């Protein structure tokens, strides 16, 4: 998970609600565990889900950025120094596996290069590692 995610939101009936519990991680994990061919999943960015837009609950076979739920036993690994999530998404898709991006769960990120690195607390329920 990137260290510049400020909060997560829930998208329902064309409205965004701030997420106050981390239970949505469990929902995404439960969904993914039903299938053997989904290797990576994650929430959509807030900026790509404007209100008053009718979207499916999830989108399959697309890139997963910043907040990645990854099957640990998959045959592929991180590679590259920058944009590793993009590279891994493309590797998964090119090998015939699937990804799932949840439009129902959204992540709000800081603008690129505006937050120091460090992988520590950002959101209201995330704790330092």
C-alpha cells in the first residue's frame, strides 16, 4: 500500500461516503478468494469515480494502483524500481490471469511527490508499521 493514501471512501447510489472501518479490505479479500484466477485486486481512485456516474461495482482485467491485494502464491513477482504496480498488473494480464478493481471502494491519494516517503499512518484507521 502506498504511503500517500489519505482515506478510503465507499461509493453507493452515486454518492461517496468516508470509510470509517477497514472492513472493506475483508470484503475485497473474500470476493477474490472465490476465484483461482484473480491474482490482484484493489480500490479505484476517488478522482475516477465522479458522483452522478453509474458504474459497475467492479471492473475486471485492468490496472491496480497504489493499494494492492495480491495473492502471495502467484507465479509472478514485483520487478522494476518505479511503477511496479503497473508492471505487475500488465504481467498478470499478459499471462492470462485476472485483476479486479472495485469501483465501490475508493482511495484518496495525495498529489504525486507532495508527501515524504516512509510507509506510515495516513488514514483514520491505519496504524504505523
